[in-house]
C-alpha cells in the first residue's frame, strides 16, 4: 500500500504543469511534499474505543506563532524548553512549569527546529541564515548560508553543524559563525522537501538523502567517510522512484539506523557502512529506540516495534491508518505518538495495545516530540501550541 495513491500524485503534478509553464522544479517539489506530508487529509481511520489503563493530562501549555508549511521540533535541555515558530518566535520556557523565561523575534521567517549546545541556542531561516543566541537570549552571531534551513542546527566540539535545503551540510565555527567546511552533493531533480536533519555522534555526522542514501561525514572537516544504500528507487515514473530518507537517522552502539519513504529500514555498521539488515517498511516521520527495540511509524499509519539486531517484528499497531503519525517516542513502559487531528496516543511497550489517549489541539502534531522526564513529553502543534503532557 502507498500513503497516497500514485495516480493522485501524478494528477497533481500534471495539473501543475498545465496551469503554468513557468512552474519551477522547486515549486513542484514543495507541492508534492505538502501532499505527502499531510497538508491534505485522506481516508483517516476513525479512532476505536479502548479500556485505558493510564491517564494523560496537560501540565502546562504555551502559544507560539504558527508553523506554516514547515516542521518545528522543540528541545529540552538542562531543565529548560526551547521552541520556535515560522513567524520568527524563539522562546525559552521553564520545562517544569511552562513559565516563559525569554522571548525573541528573529526578524526573519524561521523554517526549522531549535538546536541547543555549547551554551548556544540556534535557529535557521527561510533565507538561509543561522541565528545563534546565548542561553540568556542575547544574539551572538548570524551566519549566512546557501539556502533555507529546514532542520535544527547541531552543536559538536566547537562547531555548529547545519543542513540546508539544497542538500549541503556546513560546519560553522561556534565562536563567531565563520564557515569551516561544507559538504556538497547532487540530488535528483524530484525529491520530497522535508525537515530531515542530521545526527552527530562520535565525531561523525549522519544524514539521509534523496534516493535512499545514508552518508557518514567527518565532523571536523566535512569529508565523506562512507555512503550506504538504505533503499533503491524502484518503478517507472519519477514519483514511483522517490525513495527519500525524510527523517533523522538513529545511532545505537555500533549501528546507525535509517528509514526511507517508499523504501526500507536498514541497520548500517558505523565503522564500514555495510548494511547489516534491512526490511521493507516505508516511513516519513522516522524511528526511535529504547532498550534493544526500534520503534517506527509506517507511512500508512502503523506503529512497529522491531528487534534492533535483526529487524524482527515484536508487534504492530495498525489502528491508526492514514493518521499522518509523528515519530514514536519511547517513554519506559509506553510509546507515544501524535497524529494529524491533534491527538497523542500512548501504546503499551510490550504489545502495542492502546494505554491512553489525549486530544491537545485541533491541528497536526509536529513530527518529533521530546521527553521532559520519564513520564512527561513536550509536543508542538502546527498551529503553534506547545504542550507538556504527563502520563500516569
């Protein structure tokens, strides 16, 4: 099955071509991505009743500007929560109480989540700028890059590492914003415009790309270490051949995991780039892990729990079809996942059965939720709501 029928996507692209002969490939990619990533609702599975064995409640909530057509992910660091909006808002809140500690407006349209590290708070803009503030909210520097920044900047060992929408990755001096290195690659003409970012671990930057490629890059100089094929494009048309990695890779011990839309999930040896195992699961929002299990949101709405060494399925929850799920968030005995109608669902870790459910907003939940502590998560909605949810 496909998340959206091929014929519908093809008709949309042909219609665009007929409406305007001057439509750019960037416009085409944006339109396609908006259809795939949930700007249109298709055959959402009605929610089923269940006997809850836990209670979820909102501890606090805050309001930012809307996300527009971009994805924003909050971050929790040292007892503080940081979040941003498309309207230029950057806020710091007390993660326990939700009290606002400071609020800046960057003055440009923001297009990705917040990065925190090295005593810096960082956001990227539609015009390709990185704004770096100190933890008190004072601007430290601005660095201009090649194109819009669709994901959160990362700090590593004196560098701010940033991915831009044209598939470049930059290493920037964290002290003054000067450019240290850039990794560049060629992308296919038709790709999904996504907020896939980077993961930095053990001196390597891991990033997924169009065509199902996973790359490992040296964090100190931007040189390619290896490239692995998570998925191979298949099919006759360009749409059928889209097999992009649209979510963050995940590092666990000697392996790095990645999953592609219309492709596979794969475990890759971090030292060599060799694929250890793979299996056919398509995902847009991505995966997470905890206690020797991998959790992945399938593109059509199922949640899988897999063995991290073999990819074998422990369980599958299939009652959330086409609900455009967030990435799963493990929380001890439960796994949380948000959906397009503003619900957050809690599943039992052992068998995937529903444990609790709460509706926090009328708009979609952003693809990545984060934990505040072992029983509390932080979720951001597309309309700008920020919610701390406790499960007991």
